[in-house]
C-alpha cells in the first residue's frame, strides 16, 4: 500500500481550523482510533478527524478536501469488519457519529428518516413505543449510514431483506461537496437511475451518506425462537435448505457450528452442547407461527435434529439472540489478545451444504481456531479466524483458507462477500468474481463520480 | 425533438448487410412498428431493425453502431407505455424478442436464467409443472428484459416486490459492445457496485440487457380472491391504507374506480356494479389465508365496503384477474380509435387517499374519459386517458391533468412514475422531482457508460 500524501497541505489545515475550530482533532490517539474497524487489517490513521454535526459540516469539509485533493473517509461506529476505514493515503476522516438525530418517524407509512450517525439499536430503542422496528441487524451496533454504505444485513435478512431492500432514499454529499437526494418516500419508483442502490454498498467511495429514509415493520404479534442441535453439519444445513425450499416465511435461521457453539456457551454462560446448531425465529400471527413451527420442527427432526429448546418468552428469546449477536466476541474470547478476522461468502442455497462441508473440512486441517456462523437462510456464512498475532504463519494460513473459501463460493455461482463488503483485502476476490469488462464499468462509475479519487481511496477497486 | 442522423452511413449499412444478411430489415412497415410502444406518443421509426438471435448478434450490432455513432434502441415486446422506443435520432432497433430461450430453471434455488426476450407469460407457462411462478405482472405480456429495463412491477408487487427485488443478476451489452455480468446467483451480495440495480430502470440508456437471473416463488398452497364495492372512493382507499398499516401480507390489492369498473364490466362481460371497487388476493397456507381474509373483510366492511364476492375456484379467480389485466384494453374500448395514454405516479401510503381524491376531482371537471386503476397497496395508481385523436384540445387537457398529477405526487414525497419509467414525456417531471445536483450525477453516469450517447438517445435525460 502506498503511503502518499500523508501530511495535509498547510492551506487546507488553515481552512479546516477556520471553519471547524473545536470540532476537529489532530491528536494521534483520535486519528489512530479512526484508522480501522473491527477487522484484522492493521489500522492506518488519517491525518485529521472531523466530528461532523450536520450536513453543512460534511459539505464544507468535502469541498475543502476536493479543492486541496485531500482524501476523505466517512466514519460511523467503526465496526466494519473488512478494511473500509484504513486511511491508505492519509487525509481527513469525517466522523458522523454525532449526526445521530432521528428526524421523523411516520407510523402511517411504516417509514422513518434518520441522520447517518444513528445506530440500529438507538433507532429500535426510540421506536419501542410505536410498535414498529427496523429489522437489519449486523452483529455490532453499527450506524445506519455505515450499514447502507457496506450493504449490511444480518439475521433477519431472510425475511426482511438487506439494507438494499430497506432504504427508500438517501441524502449524500458528492466528491464535489454537493448534496444529492436519491429515491423518494414512495414504495417504488421508476424515475431515473437508481442512485439509492448505487450508493448502498459503495463503501464511501462514490459519496458520503448523510441521511436515510428507512422502511419500518410492525413488531409481529407473536415471535417464537428455538435452538436445535444436530449430530452432523449436513443435517443442519439440509434442514435450512428444506425450510427455504418449502417457502416457510422464517424470520431468522442461523447456523453455529460445534466450535462456535462451544465458544458461545462459554462466553454467554449458556448451557448448550457443543454441536452443530441452528437458531430459529418465527414471526407472525399466533396461528401462522404455530404452523411455521410445526413444519420446521418436522423438517429438522427428519434431518437428524434433536434437543429442540423453545424460547417463547421475550427474555429467553432475547438471551438467545444476544448470545448469537455476541458470537464474534465469543470467538475472540477463544484466544484473548488474538487477531480477529471474520470473512463472509454467500452461495445459492442448493450449494450451501457442499460449500460449508468443504470449508469445514479445510478448516479442520488447520491449527487456527475458526468457528463457522452464518445467516444460512440466505446462503450466507462467516468463518471467524482467531489468530495468534505473534505468529505470522497463522495469518498466512488464514489467508490461504480465505482464498480457497472465496474461490469455492465464486465457483458455486456465489459471491465473495454477502454483507461485509470489499474494503482493501477483498479487492483481489472482486477481480476473480467479475470479468474485466464488468470491473471496467465499475471503474468508470467511480471515475465519473469521483474524478480526483478523494473519496475513500483504494477501497473496492485497485487504484480507485 | 431533433431528427438528426436519420439515414444510416453507407459503410455501416454495408457492414450490417455483411454480418446480418437475412436477419435485419429496412422495410418501412417493420421500422414503423418498432418506433413506439403502447403509449400515446407518435411513433418515430428507426432506420433499420435487427432481429437478434443471440448475444453475439447484440454485441456485434452494438459494436457496429458504436464505430459509426449510430443510435441503438433495444426492443422487446413493444408494450412500454411511456415513450421508450421512439427512434428520435433514427438508428438501429435491436429486436430481442427472438432471444426467448429459458436457459435454466433451478427449483432448489428458487431461481431461473432466461434470455431477455422471454415474456412473463411464456416463463410462467413453462414453469407450470414445477410448482413455481414468477410474480411480476405488468398488464401486457412484456419481455423480461424490457420489464427489467423499465423497472416494471404490477399487481403482485405489494407482496413480492418489483423487478428491482427479483432480478439477481444480469448479462448486458455495453455501449462499446462488451458483455458484462452483474450480480451473482447468491441471494445477497456486497461485492462492488450494484450494477444490477443501476441497469434496472435505465430504459436501455446504459446497456442492453441480454440475459437475467430471476427469483421464483412456490405457488401458494391456497389463493383466494375477492371483489368488494364501496359507496365512495375514500372508503376504498382507506381500506387499502388500513390493510397495509395492519401488516396483513396481502398478495394483491387493486383499486378500480367507478369509470374503470364500468369499462371493465362492459369489456369483460362481467356483472359488477359501476362502483369504486377493490380487487383482493390472498396467498398462503389455508389457515393463514383464512386469517388474512377475516381481517381484511372486517376492515373493508368497517370502511363502507359491501357486496363481497369471493372467488376461491381457480377459474373464477383467473377470470377476475384477467378482467383486471385487461383494464387498459377495456379503457381503450370506451372510445374505439381513441388515443390511449396511461400515466402513473406513486406516493407514500398515508397520502394515497388525498392524492387519489384530488386527482379524481380534477378529472371530474374534464370532458376526457379517464378511469383510475392502481396497485394501491404500493401507493401506486394510473390514470388512463382515452383521447379523441382528432381533437388536440383533449391532448392538451390531458397533458395539464398529468402535469398536475405529477406535481401532486412529488409534493407528497412521491414519485413521478412508479413503474412506467420516464421515456421522453416524463423528462420534465424528472427535472421537477430531483434537484440539479442529483440530476447531474445521473448525467455523469450516462456519460461514463455511454460517452457517445448512442444508447436509446433522449430518454430519461434531456440530450442524454
């Protein structure tokens, strides 16, 4: 990685000082904290950090960067797991976490408008009294702007979709410091190019998202959750495949392999066996949930499931899903001080068993602890490597395992990343996934919207 | 509209002749038939029509056009209702209707791969024995490539989404004649820019779609349909709003106003009163459908609905929905030889009653027959103008009514088109809907992907 442009032009710094007195920082600690997310990639600090308070701050800061050709990187909660935040060429990090106002909630339209720095838990806590919720739930309490920028999803995607299906419109600041408004609040539109979806998953390389119109959902009348252990991984994955193919509108169906279950049980002080395990959740009317439960339980038992543990009470259900959301932390706890790396792929559901079993076999041969956990209803799963930072061999091994995993997913008509994004480390995977003509179109889009390449340089595309 | 470049360069014509002997036409009748869709806009014939048989034909034809700066317009079934097919600058129309092979159906993944010229009825007829169906159903039997290019939807969108949510990936030919492959067959992906959604709704101005991966759904175990008449329009629309806000997973909910019902009853020889009417359809398990039916019927009766007529038998249901799909033809039959123009807008559901009632009031004052019909569960509705072609006053009146309708929808945070697209005539509406910075981004995308502006010129953007 080149380390060009590592110090800011004095005139730029003067203008920054003049416009943003008191709201930006040059401190090393602050800069370093803004140089990476929760991935394994070494942090690379920006030269300065601006704590944006509003859209005008973002506009003015980007304009200054634009005029001085200074790189600019949007920062939310710092929870990304690829390497979307590394300031490879220095520049300005714009921290949007202070832009956390919930601007409007419209229960009648089942939608809301929030600033980009609002986090998913903040929104759901705010919504509590309305009977509504926002379903997208990556493990961490990410900002909604960050979640849109990486195309995040989570455990509810099998029923409610990803950010792509749940963002109605955006406000964003372009590389030239102009504000654009994409989409509308209507549920569908054929009016012009779909800039909303273009920005979702663009990882801050095409514009900086400042505001979002989001879809909301009524909290289901009934929710039931369950855990079911399986004698083998194939039985668990085949259960998932059969449930999806049967068309049961399951809300969540998550796989945790034996290694993951042991880690989760330890970390969350739960009493589950260290088996291949599925976590289920069903949403709907009492009758509909009952029906889904019966169908799913039958399928699971047929495929070798045992030990169905139901959690109908809210507190049991929350405890269960908290354990699931803490999976990454549980994996980290397998090796305190370890280097944590969560990779993800997604394949068509018919290939899921094959993909997971081959991956598991591959992992079994390696000495690196690497639990598997996944949003398997979407065909999406993660391998969580927990590496000895003192042992470069382990990182090398993990990289090879990851390369083989990505190649396997692509060969199965799948994708190199289902929800984490590309960042720096998956750029090579993107080259393998798409042909040069398709990558060429992506590059032309980047050049068209950010001709000076100041927006989150080097992410997604090489030399982008 | 400028009429430049109306005759083809002789060298281009020679190359066309050499490469495509027997599969292209210069005949006036063929050219005229390819110069427009089902909208009111006068046709503008291309200079030649190529009947593409495969992707290589499209690639080679676009390359020839690219080298000679000849405009190129993709043509499917010719059923678009905005003016997406007019050859404003002449050029080559590529008719893709011959590329109608269903390449693969994968029941285990609930997806399929088709060539762009496959129509929606052809696909569903092919799927009949698999227990699967493809839900997107604009009125006409459009090609799936054309449906993607306009971002089409239809009566099932409230439950199953639009083309945007149901296309997993695409193959397309760029302005330079290169083939790109967007998306994957995985259910979700965060790998690079979302070129799939960028091409959906781009109306052939960014690339020519040649192949699609589509999501499929299991045919529901139970389907029930009903018709319910209302004393007033407000009661009907309030029923829709309450059903959506209650979260009932209704599969279809369509509004036909009194004028439309009269036309439909006449045309389809049905015995319905000329009232404000809702058409319902419920999908699911027997228990779930029963529950949805009870809840919806209660809401409708509370809001002044009467005369519930249930159609549980497949033949009654098909007759009902055939009548609904024939609404456009029924409207046309109000005035044989009339000029037909279907405009559409979409608003947030909470504004739907207000938007429809104001529109109805506006229409009442005009002498032009103009039934209203809509996919109201999405907040989407159409006004079908049926104009006397000999009377330019009527067209002028309809244009004013349409302008007011679009302005009303935009003022309500809605969109100038929910599913028909922009074409030529809604370009002004697009300017009103988006600010110059946002339109500027759309223009830069167009310039980046089609620098010589050969792909369907003048559509979506002025001078695009």
